[in-house]
């Protein structure tokens, strides 16, 4: 089987992770899955929301949004419409839950990290790119907080890493990391979030066309497991390489 | 293993499906999963939204909302807050997608069916009860449209049935159909939507505590498959029994 | 004169008051005036809104809303429209004022009771059914608070009872408790809220067609006085009968 | 009994009706009930809202709002809060209904008149002043439409006149036309809208303190009837006197 | 060159400043630039917004809004639309900045003055009339606060005066104080805010048609300088004349 | 005088203009003024808003927004707050007006171009960078429309070019192109938009501290004139250089 862009069914698009893309943010990553381009900015602030005060635990949350011309035809801004759409809420919640799965909020102390994932260009897989990039930005923000003495050097709020990838059934075959032309014609579409040690954080599968059976579900999970492992390696490499110096 | 209410791990709560609970709606169901009580009202209207006009296909969508005192402590109304929350959007979209999975929109003609799922009382599993009840209300609305000549007698817009159930890991063990005390302490929580012939429409699993592995995922899917089959039988029985006459 | 449903001009529809219809709410009533069906849930919480703090008095308020398919044709949800309509506000305020007329807020202490009146099915008279049912839910919530020790056994925050009914001029004659077909063709429409001892709390009369004179106003008030007395008796009977046990 | 400002119980405040206070509006009135000052502007436009198109009837509606510093202490603007409050909606609806009671919408043709009632200064009775002033602005807008040939000279869309006044029980006695100090301490408060020929359009009585009995209700209606008759005479005199020339 | 209303290019419209037009507001002015009529109400309150607390400085801000029928054809209310438009925000911010330019917030102590500028009738120049009238209302509110002992008699929060005027290029020539017919056809439009001692606070010039060159900019600034000087003299005269007594 | 970053008073920051930074947008530019980084995306669509239909003219408009972590400390999203702030509206309007100054809407035909200016990183001068980058994106979108045959090759909708720069008084001296540390301490702040042939489109000067006199205004305009000329040259160079190929 040949995919429209020449990839094999189990092949990721070219993935690039550029750290410290911004100067102000405590951690920031421009993550690219092919033409999909998401800017993930992690903001570390002391203190927690009111409902958490005095409990000795921190808070990690995320907000996802698309720029109006990230897509092929321009969409109206949600700020102008005066309401945030269901899809935007849904993905923001997904990214936040995924990050909290590898955070020890006790070890974070009463501090808050917000990760903003703004889609600069969309070509399928914006939510999985967001999770994958957000983890790296989060790791950098925690390192920055330690460097500035806002967290003790011994604190270990990260209990692991997290990455995400989409899988789906396109033209009858299971494929990894769908781009927009694939995504818009997929019969089944699944987003899988996994930890660096290969366990599941989120499995969200939807039959867009025909319902799917247990065997197909197994094939898709196999593809996703391999894809997340590859992304985990790319995250680790990015975090080990030297990053651009922030201009402060 | 004993559950706090005496059920076995693979046992559903008592499920009741009361058809024609309302007089105006073309189809309506009061569905109860134990103390969870959802009113599903299906409204059939001729015509489709603007973006579908002239394409010869129909539209099915759903809206989910909780009454302010459906929960243990009162929540503010979303109408008063002026914005619909992320969870409400997410569940509305899930119910709509689930129903569309078993609808042939061509066979529906240019007609719209909206299913309103209003939670009168919440005790866990409101989204799965909504999907399960909504299917029955949808079937009744279609029958009503045929009876009134709005759809030809030969039309078959329903390509199957759909039901949903939650599964999760509570106190280390996999269990079916979690009530609120179980749901709020579950380590993993999964909602599964299946067709009457045993295929998957939606699989949404989330690790609330520890990430889960492939074996546990398999156990949960087994439980869900059995649960959905039981719900499918209850739906069929409800649709075959005579229903209360609507007062028009 | 014959009414379209066979009632005499001074006859109420069949009224049913079902207490403890919900398990969570401190007081709850499903009230039915014929096909009109309103769920009234009273929520008792300790503390008062900020502007009342430290004054030693409690607060009682109400919120009214219609489910989208309570009506003959589906209406859009106010939560989705992002704004609460004028009619909804107006009725919420009416129900709240009516209940406060028979509440001694000093005797309530610094506690708040919110009564949610959600119309499950509408066939005329939803606001008068709401007031009538809300009173019973309020009485139950106060009894519950005493039983749980949140109010002293000797406290008497209720200074009386309150009930409401509509009257109007249909086809030239004055009638009691209009259903929707009558209401939509009435020349004059009046809602009257009265205490159990026969005094007026609210009188809201509107000439939909011809303005009305003083004699007709008198006839309508006579009908309403008798109707409220009958509703008062039904409320008392409901409160004296044993209620379903709440499952907590 | 003496009132705090020296009036007798059945005495109106000084009422002033200044026509053509604005230059652009087809009809405009600055109406003053003592220190209460409301600007009523009637806008005549050809055409009707979509839901009335092609029915050959016109539409009259009203919008009421208070300037932020019309009151003794400044209130936030509803435009900034992003939502229109319940009281504002309620009064807008009351004014609109009152005007429609004396309008023959057939005779108006497919034209719309919107009356904006903006409270410049509030000292009690803003809704009754609004109705009373709005009628005069409406009459002027209709005359203007005839003068400009937008309505045939023979058209008679006004079937009468309408005026409104408040009555209430203050310090145990029934009084007419309450100002703010009286209104804020009244036990019962009633707003009455009447036609020029002495019939009722709206009766809205509320027991703020003690519920009221039938005899007291009668006394209040007597006072209101006399008050509305006096206002009707003032409206007629204003409409017969020459008005300021509009600068166009 | 002749202007359509007979003025010379450097001539203001007739300007009227009526102090204490309202009874409740600490300072209030009805300012008229020809047919443009703006009601400016200054509200003095003790205390400051949260972000200024404890800094020993006061706060002055402004809100501008147009009544729906202030304009030639009726505009929808921003409160009903649920959002405040860009132009309204922009002018509110301009008026606030202009006033703060002549306020010593230290000398004001921890007090807040809000100036509401509501346009009752619009005929061009509503923002410049607002600034000019708001200054007088502000001065009166400060005097009132001293008279009531809320500010020490020796406090001097006003460091000068401020006035504003529009200039523009109409039919090829530079003119002062444009009315609506001029404004809507102007090639260049500039609003200038100046202190009483002839310095600039705001210069906002916009080429509506052709871009303008430096020489023309100079001519416009000359006109504006003379216009603001004339307005400053009118403000001073108004503040020195005896004002109507407020009825409290 | 030395500036904190070593520039001379009349020196721009390093300016970079990267064309075709996006693949979908008809024109797109990443514009950098030092650390300020704005993504300008021009969307060309056939047709015009309803109020322009059938007039044979096109429409150009702009929307400006800041990403939440573009600033030094994170700001809340306007989409989440449910309302667009005054500053955002003001700058959006400024950018739109600036572009329309050099557009012949007749020559554009009934087509719409929306330019989205999203601030990825803010360090002062975001509005002037937006205007400067937006012009280049607009020019590219027009060239693209010609290449695709949506505009005739002979059409010349651009009547010139437009660029913008800020000037201000910092530490007593007039300087060009303020960065954030300068901007936040400036006594006077002026934004100037000029055409490529050296004429003014917008002059917006504000005294943040002391009001300014005519001589200082002259100095600031001199600086801005030179700065805009330099930016015009950079725009021209960018448009003449070959651009990255878009991946479509």
C-alpha cells in the first residue's frame, strides 16, 4: 500500500522539535509534524487557583487554540464569536489531562504551569503534536524553575514523559500519523497518548464511517505503540541537545 | 471482590427504559441506570441546516445538559453563566456522533432529528445512559415520522442500534457500569459505545491515576462488550413492548 | 359554557404533587397541572450571598427554565444562545418573590435556599405550577434542614403557604387555570399568587386583546381566590401524606 | 396623613412632557415625574421583523434602560456586563405590551416603531413615566409618518391612548405615584396601565411586605384610576400644544 | 470658502455647558456642540479598584456610549448585542486618558471618579464634546468632594484643564469643529486634546481619503490650537458662573 | 545619549521580513522588529460582506490579537474571557484603516482580503510591526490572486505602500522604534503610519506623562518620517527578493 505522500503505513511524518522558540516563556517549543506547526508555551507561576490553595499541591493545565488562518480556508476567531467551541474545549482538556498523568503535583509545590498550544498551521494531528510538544515545553519550564530556585533542585515533579500520535483506517488500511487529506477521509480515527514507558494515558477511537471490530482495534493500538515510542525518542534527543539561548 | 452496592464486577445497575414519557416530542425516553435518570427527547423537523441544503441528506445531532440540582450539590446553570462548559460540549458531541454511526442520512431525506438529553438526576454514567436512551427515542421518532407520512414506509434510516456503557478500574479491579462513588475513585475510566452487532463506535479511555497497560485494556473491553450486549437486549425489549399513548 | 376539554369555567385541571421525586435535593416535587409538568428542586446551603453576610438573615431565590422540547415545537437552549431571555428572567423573579412573601428570613438564619423550577412539559400555567410546587419543595427542604440539625427544631421560617393559578377571559367568558390552547387565544390573562389564608402576594393581569374593566377584574379575582384555596388544600394534603423515601 | 414631600395621598408629582426634545427621532419626549426624567424616542422604519413579513401588519416594541448614574449610586452598564438584567427585560416588555394595546397593527401597515425609553434620572416610577411618555412619542411618530407620506392620511393606527402610574401602601396608607424614598419602604407596590377611556391594560401588584387583601386592592385601583385619568389629560394637553420645531 | 451652515473655517459651533443637569451625580454637565448633546456625569466614590489598593493613589476613568436613537437612524443597543463595539471602547479610553493627563492621582487619595459620557444626540464631534464636558463635571465632582470633607480643602488633584476639538479637511479646505455632514465627507479627520496652557495631550489624525502632508498637518494643528483655547475659555466661564442647585 | 540596548536615538531595531512563512495563506509574513515577532496572514476570498454586495468594490480588513504568552507574564485569552478588549479592537481598526489607505477597492473587484496579525512575541511596537508586515502579506495575496486568475493581470488595487513606526520621548530625548522597556517608561508615545511616498496616514500621539508642545511634536514627526522611509525600503527589498515556495 502506498500513501499519498509516499510514506509507509507505519511511518511518522518528519517531526521537528525546536526548543526555546520564544524568549519570555519559561519553556517553549515549536513542534512540527510535517506541515502541522504548533507553538507550545509553558508559563510557570507561583501560587495555585483558589480551589487548590493550602493543599500543598501544584496545578498543570493547557489551552489549545487555532489561529484563524492555520487552516486551508480562514475560520472566524473564537474571541470574536464570543464563545469557545466544543472542539477547542475538548482538545484543551485532553492536553491538560495527558500532562497531569506524568506530573507529581505534590512535588510541584503550590505552583501552576499553564501550557498554551497555539496552532500556527494545521495539516492533521494538531492535538497529538500539541501533547508531544507540550511535554518538552513542560520539562523545560520545570528545569527553568529549578535554575531560578523556585523549585528545589531535588524536586522531581515529572514522573515520566508523554507523547501522542494519531492512527486510523484510510482506504481500508491502518496507518500512522494521518495528515489532513488522510484524516478527512478516514473511516476510523484514533488518538493515543502514551507514557515513555509504553503505557496508555488516553485512547480515543471514533468510527467516522463503519464501526470497527476488536482485531482492527488491536492493529491500530500496535501502530500507535510504535509511533509513540519513536516520538519518545525524539523528545529525549531534543531535551538532551543544547537549546537556543533565550534573550531576556 | 464485592462492590459497595453488592453488584458483581460484570453486573449492570438496574436499567429502566420508559418510552413516550413526554406528549409533545416525536420520541421520548426516560432512561434510568440505577439512580441516574436522563430524559431523552427526539424532535423530528422537516428541513436541514443551511450547510446541508439541497444535498438530499438528513441530519441527526444531540444536546446534553445537566439540571442544576441533578448533582449532589447544586451547580450553576450554564445559561446563567452565559457559556456552555467544555464537558457539556464534549458529551453532546459524543452522543451525536454515536447516533450518526447507525443512521443512513440519505435514507432520512432532508429532515433533521435533534435529541435532547437532559440529566434529571446524576449518579455516574450519564453519558452512557444518554446514548442508550437516545437510540430508543430516535427509533420512536423515526417510526412516528413514518406513521405521519413524513418518511416513506419503506425508508430505513436506521442501519442498526447503538448502546453505551462505562467500565473502569476501581480498587484494583475491572468493573462494569460505574456509579458516582466508583467513578470518582476510579484509576482508569473508559466509555465504550457499540453497535447492536458488537462493533465499536467509540472507545474513550482515560487513566485518571496510573497509566494502564494493554492487558488491562483488553479486560475492560471484554466487560464493555458484554455490557453493551445486555443493553442492546433491553433496548430491543423496550421497543417491542407496547408504549404509553401520547396525549396530543 | 363548555371548555374544549370539558371542564367547567371554575374547574382546575387534575393536579398532582409528587414529593421527593429526586434523591439528592433537600426538597423536590414533580408538580403536574394536567399535562404541564414542572420539576421543583429545593437546595439548602449554609451561608448567604456576599451582600447579605453578617446580617443574620437568610435568602430564598428561584430559577425557572424550560427544557428545549417541553413545548410543542423545540426551542433553542438559552445556554447555547448565551443569554437568558426576558420571559425566563421574569418568571424566575416572580417565583422568588412569591416564596419570600411567606418566609421569615430572620428565622432562616444565614442559610440559602434555591428552588429550581425546570419545566419538563409545558401546556399552559407553567409559572403558576412552579409557584405551587416550589412551596412544597421549600417546606420539605426546611424540614430536612431541621432533621439534620442545620436549623433549630423551634425555628419557624415559614409564615404561611403560597399557591398560584391563572385566570383569563376565553371566548368571552372568565375561566380558571388555562391550558395552552386557551392561553394562546385568551383576551385577558392574569396570574394570581395568594397565601394560604387568602391574601394576595402578586396580581399580574394583562389585556392581550381588549382592555378590561373593573367588573371583569372582579370576576377574575373571584375565580382565582377559589382556585388558590383549592390548591392550598392540595398542598396541605400532599405535605401530610407520607412521601417516598430518598435514596442517599 | 402627610407624605414626606408634602403631597396628599392622591396627588401626582409635578409632571412635565416636553415634545421633540430630540431632532433626529420621528417622535421624542422628555417626560418628568418630579425628579424622575426619562427620554422616550420613537423610531419609525419601513418594514417589519422577518417573522412578520408579508402579513400586512406592523410592529411596535420598546426598549428600556437606565443610564449608569441615573440612580443615587452608580450602577454598572449592562453593555459592559455583557448581559441585560431581568428587571430591564421585564420593563421593556411591559412598555411594549402597553403600547400595543392601543395600536391597530393592521392600520400601521408593514412598518415598525421602536420606542427607546432611557432613564436619565431615576426617583421612582421610571416604568410608569416611560409608558406615559412613550405614548406621546408614539403619537408624534405616527403623525410624522403621515406628514411624510409613509402612512396614508386616513390611517388610524392609534385606537386610544395609554398612561401608567404607580400606587402603593406606605406607612399604612394607600398613596399615588411613589417617589424613590416611598417606593423603597412600601409594603405593597402596584403599577397600573390604563387606556384613556378608563380600562385596564396591565395590573401588576406585588406585596413587598405583608400580603394584601381584596379591600386594599380596591383602594389602590381607585387611586390608580384617578391618577391615570389625570395623566391622560396631561398627555392630551401636551399633544394639543405646539411643539418645538425639530432641526433637521 | 463657505461652510454648509454658514460658519467660517475657524469657527466653533455654538457651545453650551449646563452644569448640575442631574441631581444625584457629584458633578454633571449637559454639553452641546451645536446639535451634538452629551450628558457627562461624574461619580465620586471612596476606594479604588483592587489593583491600586494600598498605593495611596486615586483613579479616574470614563465610559462613553451612544443612545440608540442619538443618531440619524436607530442603532442597536450594545447591551442587547452582548458586546461593546470597538469604537465605543476606543472613545472611552481616549476620554479617560485625557482626563488623567490633568489629574494628580496622589492628591486624589484612594478615591475613584468615573465619568459617564452618554450621547443623547449625535451630530459629529461627540468624542471632543465628551472630553470638554467631562472636564467640567470632573471639576465639580472634586469641589463636591471637598465640600463634603471627602478630600481635604487643600488638596489639588487638578493640575490643569483639558478640552478637545476636531479639525479636518472638507472640500479641500481645513476647518474646525466638524458637524456630521462635514465629518462624513472629510478627507482627513483629526481629534486634538489640549491642556488649558496650550500643550498637546492627544493628537489623532487619520487620512480617510488622500494621505496628508506635513504642511497640511501644521494647518490643522493651528486650527485645533485656537479652537481648544476658545473651549478652555468657555469651560472657565461655566465654572465661574453660579450653577443650578442640585435637588437632593 | 545612549539607549539601553546601544542604539542611537534614530536607529531602528533589526527588522526581518520573512515571506510565505505559512503554506495555506495567500500571503503571509513573519515580521520581526527586534524581539517583537508578528505573524501576518492575508486571506483572499471571493465575495464581500453583505453591506457591500453589488457595489462593485472590494473590502480589506484586519484582526490583531496577542498570544497569551507573547508577553512577559501570561495574559488570559480573550476567547476565554468571552469578550475582545478595547486595545485589541483599537489596533485591529488601526491596521485595517492603514491598509485601506493604499487600496483602490474598485480595482479589487468584489473580493475580500482579511489580514490576521497574531503577535507571537511582544517587545514593544507590535502595532507598527503589524502594519509593516501586513502590507507585504497583502501585496503577496494580491499577486497570488492574479496568478490564479482571480484578479485580472492588469488590475492595480495597490495604490502605494504603507509602513508604521513608533516614536516617543524616553528619558527626556526623542527616540525611534521603542522596545518594551522604553515604551513602558516613555513620557510621550506616538505611532505614525506613512505611505511609501512620505505622506501621513495616521498620527496617534499620546502624552503618557507631561503634555508635549509643538516643537517636540515636530521632532517626533521628523524621526518617524525617516523611520518609515527605512521600513519602506526594507519592504521593497523583501518583495523583490525570491520567497520560499509554499507547500500546497
